[in-house]
């Protein structure tokens, strides 16, 4: 019973992360097409970095939960890479990518 719940939770997390990666890629492509933002290069670089680190996190997560044991891929290495990719995602999303301007409702 517990094994089935564990596999279900892991499968749902992988599906959710995959959906998030697809949405992030679509967002990056829409920014690339628009080319009308004030900080275009910084926004594009931040979104590219977010996409790459999101994909790296997803691959590391799948390798970490997979049952395949190898001398090259260890649990310690994959969990460390998951953590590093997660930190890069947070830095890219909240540190590099500029915030969108707030709408005040006042028109000029």
C-alpha cells in the first residue's frame, strides 16, 4: 500500500515538473517573439537560465528517484545536483529576471 502511494506521489511530481517546464519554455518563447520589454536581454537571459536549470532539476530528480543503481550515478550526487539546480532556478527567477511593473490603474 505504501509503495503504491509513493510511486503515485513521485509520478505526480514528475508530471507536474514536466508541465512546469513546458510552460516555462512557452513563456520564454513568447518573450523572445515579443521583443518589446524594457530589459529584453536580461529578461531573456533569466528565462533561458530558468529553463536550463529547470530541465537539469527534472533530470536530476528522475535519476534520484529511479531504481537503477550505477557506480557513476549515486544518490548523493543526484541529490546535490537537484539542490544546486533548484538554487539556480530561484536565483534566475527572483534575482536575474526583472520584476514586471505594477499596474496602478492611473493612466496618463
